[in-house]
């Protein structure tokens, strides 16, 4: 499908797909699609539909499903970013660019040096930013963005992944390319806050099975590190380019 994708979590019924709410208004009022136009729609869970419009109203758009495909645009590996909560709009930047790259999930984490908290309103904004990035990048899986958890909670979830890696600013050993397992189907990448990790936090992560790696001799902002590591991981696993 060679056109912009719209988002509707509702599955088709009897070969008909109905879109309501703000997405219908966008299709009808902003893009000004008309009856007979063919559009692409994703449910955010991997399915992609080619839809010929039969009804276009401000609050309701409907059409016949011409074809369906699944997974064509998505990475084969699941990369999750556990990002320490950042100040201002920097976490939104991480969510936007990580979604575009193909990250499967983002877990905000409260660490010892985290400044501020992730309120319900901020979490809702992160999810809205991720949804917009999904549509602009023509992805078909909407990344999960969790409510913030403490580092201890993240340690307990470590066994959900084939490999856990942590970008540590004081690491003088190998880089990501050397430590990443190419046969890992799921990878958790842990990125610290603006002030970095406490040594005790790194010890706890390593005790839980995480492997630390270096990002080289130059220090990166936390939000830069998250996006850089996501891109490198997906690239090394063969899911980017």
C-alpha cells in the first residue's frame, strides 16, 4: 500500500471498516477525502487494510476492505527502551523517534537521579505523540508506553526479555555491537536520566542479568542516547535499512 495510513483500532465487520471520532474528522475535514477514494488504515496491532470509501462524514467514515496484510512494515525483533523519566518534553521526543524507528515498547523508569514525575496527563501526551509518529512513519504496530515504574519493578520484569543491556556513561569496556546477541528475539535497552545512574543502580541491573556497554568517549544527552541506541540495535539486528 503506497499511501498514508490512518488509525482505527476497531476491526472490520462483514468486510466494512468504520472510523469515528477525531480520525474521521481528520480524513473528512483536513485531508478532504471523498467517496470512492482508497485509503490505508491500521489497527495499531499489526493489521493493515486497504479501504475504498463509501461514506465520508465529519464524525463517521466508512468503506469496503479491499485487501488486508499484516506485519509487512514491522521489525522482526522486539526492542524495548526503558528510559528514565526526563525533564520537560524530552521524553516525548524519545517516544516520537523511537516509534518511527520501530521500537516495540517504552517503559518510563523512576531512578535515583530522576527529576520530576510522569503524571497521568504527561503519559497521555506521550501516547498521543507515539500515535502521531505511528501514522507519519506508516507503522502498523503502536508501541506500548507504560506508566512509570521504579527501577526495582524493572528488575523484576527483566526475565521477559532475551537480553537486557544498559547504556552506562562510566563503562570503559565494549560497545553495543560487541555485546548485542544477534539471536535475541527481544531486547531491553535501559537508558538513565540526565544525571546518569547511581553506581548501586548499575550493580543492581548487572545482578539481575543486564550487560552494560559503552557509547564511546563522548557523553550523549539521555534522549539522544535512547534514540541512537534504538537505531543501532535495530540496525545490528537487521531491522533497519
